[in-house]
C-alpha cells in the first residue's frame, strides 16, 4: 500500500474507511455472483486477481505515498463489471498487505485511490460511450480500453496528488515535478497493455469480457 497512515490525518483515514465500507457493501450486494458459476468464469476471475497481485508488486516509488504500478482497474471493470472489479482489487490489496505487513488503517484510503476512483471513471466512460457513441468494435477497444485505461491512471494520479496536497504532506510544486511529471509514461503503458489484452480477449475469448456483446459490437458492422 503506497499511502501509509502517517501521511494523512486520522480523521481522513476514518472517513475513508466509512466511504469504502459503503462502496464494498453496495458492490457485494449488487455483484453478479451467478456469472462466476458459469463454465470457467471463477477460474478466470481468480487467475486475473493473481496476475494483478504479481503486477502490483512491480512498482516504482518516488517518495512515501507516491508510487506507480500497473493498475488493471480498467481491465477488471471491462471484464467483470465495477462491482466484481472493486472486490478483486480489495482482495489484491488485502493479500499484498498481509505479505508486506502494511498498516491496515490506511487500507481504505489505498482502495479508494487505486481502486474505486479509476474503476468509477472506467464505468462512467463505458456508460457514456454506450449512450453517445456507435456500438462498434473499435470504439469499444480504443475508447473504453485504450483511452479509458490511460485516463483511469490519470484519475488515480490526480486523486493521490490531490489528497496528499490537501493534507499538506507534499507541496504542489513537489508533486508536479516528482510525481505528476511521470504520469504520461504510465498512462501510455497502462493503455497499451489494457488495449492489447482487451482486443485479444474480444477476438478469442469474448465470453471473458462481460461488458462486450457480440450482437451489439460486431454483428452487422
């Protein structure tokens, strides 16, 4: 967990706990659990969680609370929906915390910044694209997967920087030069990986992408 307890006021940490608890409760109650009982869906879900856990261990840190790693939030949201995506990232954070011996009072702050915020953006972009843009394969891959992943990283970066700046942990000048300056590199990397994986899955394993519908995006196009 990149955001540790000493970086934020205690009140903020408890507010984050309350908000995160509400979001998880909504996700658990609304999650399409029946999907995981179909064919190989549960194995795909658990395998994706394991892969994401491995990728999250490979990160570059600038200062306490400021680190970059592959998020996978957009990929999870497109594959399983926002509810199961939030639960998956919560599991990844929990396992990572157990392995690294993290301070658990900051768990919710990390889950909100690195999970809930980019997942919410991806879900909102998907809904907007479905309502306003043509239902086409390339729209799904390039808008929702490629650009969606890039902007999800930007969302995560701005949330972390904004919270730490508002808490007085770092100055805006320091955040701009030492953290935000590297955002474009991470945005491109996340976009490229997510776009490539989604394109391959749509072509060869469309059943693994629950937000993709062959009839809507391919048939008759």
